[in-house]
């Protein structure tokens, strides 16, 4: 029997966690920062413009977004969201009657890193919140409408372990309508495929944490500590995305946590002497976003397909950021953050600016799922210590749960179901 659960993300997530902690705690961080400032200063005066031009090989002229964007008819749309309503701007409402949208025990596809109840979480409060936009209401998630729409089609999620969480949430939201013998889920390398046989539909996940080729691409064994991403390599993975009717990308966390600079390979991973330049995280990220958009432009038909990009998933590693106790994190958090202006750590802002810039210059209708702010409020929704651990815990860890709480990933059912409700809203009511 094939196991429905992929073995790939765990290694990734746990090493990512380690790395993030290291980045935060390392006494060498300040030194590295200083060294980087010196480095970038030298680089800037010597060759920054040159490198930047080579990396940014976009053929698109910069375009300003027209002031009054006229609504274009997007594929799959069945209606429209109220004019001027930003569905990502709103508040969480306690709704025990209508949430959760499914039970953890009733969806066999959730990987054991996300089944919080099974791993002893003592309460379920995180399951009962519903997102309420300020300007309108979200359409209710209609699984049969989505399945009918996917008949004879492929929906594909591409990205990292957070996107895998959203993918699994989507499968959980749909699978109840399909009989046991008419569905399956299999993983082969980077690709996981859920099949709804009677619908001739697939919902797929493709592991590519940077979208571009990197030395972290093996779905099981990753080189995390010294990450290198290869410029101009989008087709390496992109050839596996061709033919998808609905694509949902994400990529963010793996670009973080390197301190301040990022290694970009100019040639090939097979080169004996590697030609590597170091960029700020923002410039490296911008390069990847532009590559992704170019791939989309060259391979997707805006009249028949839809492309989404899910924004940055926030983590809750430092409780002081929301006015909590000194050394805490998401561990033991069971309430949401009430301050509507809460944002969290600042690095998210500069990446958000990059996203805003790159997307506004694109003339392909890519739909941005701006889930960062609404997820920022949800310090209660992480898996914390209630997940399958990848190595046995040490007595020191057990004595101090804060030390091993996962404040990056999210329990299912939970927050990521809302991301899919928003995806549903933007797909059918753009
Ligand atoms: C869900 O969508 C189907 C069409 O596929 C429609 O027949 C049904 O009425 C919808 N259900 C609700 C509650 O809107
Ligand atoms: C099933 O879907 C694929 C696309 O995913 C399509 O190419 C194929 O023609 C479909 N087959 C049938 C029998 O509808
Ligand atoms: C897995 O994918 C590879 C190609 O990427 C293919 O050669 C192999 O047959 C696949 N294995 C299974 C079990 O489907
Ligand atoms: C968890 O938080 C509550 C307050 O919300 C506190 O009373 C309790 O001691 C905390 N438990 C642990 C194990 O930190
Ligand atoms: C996403 O939403 C936040 C506020 O919720 C806003 O500050 C930001 O500009 C938005 N980002 C984009 C790219 O639209």
C-alpha cells in the first residue's frame, strides 16, 4: 500500500527551524552583519550596477499600473467580489458553528507534522476562527463547484513546506465528495499527486522551495546551511509545471535566515570552479520573482488558466513582538493577536515591497493572495510542540518546550483552510 503522506517536508522543516534559531541566536550574527555591510559597500561602489543588470535580464520595460484598472474577464470566474472590497483586509470572528470546515481525523492526507490533535494539543480554539473581510463577505467554499471546475484539469501547488500545507488543506476540503476507491495520493520525488478518478482531475504539489534550481531541491535530503540558487534556472523545475490549469506558487522562508547575504550561482552546479555572486536577500528574491513571472508569461495562457502567488507566511518565534513574556514564542499561545496594526518582524516589509513592485510591473494577470497580515494575528495556529518529531527529544528539550516549538508551520484544520477560502474567492469571484 502506498503511503498517502510524503516523507519530504519534515527534514526540510526541522532543519529550517534549526537554521532560523541559529540565525537569531548566533553571537557571530553581528559580526557577519558588519562584514556584510563592508562587503556590500565595496561591491556597490565597484560593480553593483553591473551585477544587478546581469541578474535582472527581464525584457519587459517598466510599466506603471494604470490608475483605473478595468476589470478583465478571468477564466473560471462565476461572479465578482463587491467593487473595492479587499478580501485580505478584515478581522477574525469566532464561529464555532461553521468552523472547522473538516475534522482532523476525517482527512487521512494530513502529514503527521500538522496533526496537532493527534499529537496532544489540549484545546481546539485555533479551529474556530472565520475570516471576515471588512468590505464584504467571503463566498462559502463550495467543494463541488471546485471539483466540477477541475474536471479534466490539473491544479498544481509549487513551493515549500508551507505551500504543501495549503495543498493538503485543499485536498482535505475536497476529498469528502469523492468515494474511497476513486481517489489516491502518491508521491514520487518532488511531485505529489492527488487523483480524483471520476473527475479525471489531479491536485498536485511540486517541491521547489526557491522555484529556481538550488542545492536544496532534493525532496528528501537538503543542503540547508549553505544555500545556493542558480540564476536563470526556472525551466529546471518549470518543465514539470507545464500543462497545469491552475498554478499556486509560494516562496519566501527559504530566502530568509541566511543572515544578510545570499549566494547566486551564475553557471552550472557541475562547474568545477563555481561563479558565485552574493546579493542581498531582497535582490535575490526579486530575481526569482522575475524569473517566475517570465516563466508564467511564456508557458501559461491567460485566457484559459489562472496563476496565484501566496504571500509570506509569518512565523511567531519572538513573543516580545506582540508584547508577550520575555523568552516565549508560539508555544502555549491559544488566543489571537487583537491589535489590528500588529505586523511582526520587519524583514517581511522589505520583501512585501519587492513583491508589490515586481507584480505591479507584470502584465500577466497573476493573483496575489495577500495572506501575511491576516496570518500575523494567528500566533495560536502553529503546530508548536504538537507534531511528529523527527528525532527523539532530549531531556533538556522536554524540560523546556519553548526550545523545540515549531512556530512556522500551521495545524490542520486551521489557518491554511482560510487561505484556500481566499483562493476560492479569487478564483471564482475575482
Ligand atoms: C455548489 O456548486 C454547485 C455547482 O457545481 C451548485 O449546484 C450548488 O448549488 C452550489 N452550492 C451552494 C451551497 O452554493
Ligand atoms: C483527462 O485530463 C487530461 C488533462 O489533465 C486530459 O489531457 C485528458 O484528455 C482527459 N481525459 C479524459 C478521458 O477526459
Ligand atoms: C518516478 O518518476 C520517475 C521520473 O521522474 C520515473 O522514472 C519513475 O518511473 C517514477 N516512479 C513511479 C513509481 O511512478
Ligand atoms: C500557559 O499559559 C497560561 C496563561 O495563558 C499559564 O497560566 C500557564 O502557566 C502556561 N503554561 C505553560 C506550561 O507555560
Ligand atoms: C498586503 O497587505 C498589506 C496589509 O494587509 C499591505 O500593507 C501590503 O501592501 C499588501 N501587499 C501587496 C503586495 O499588495
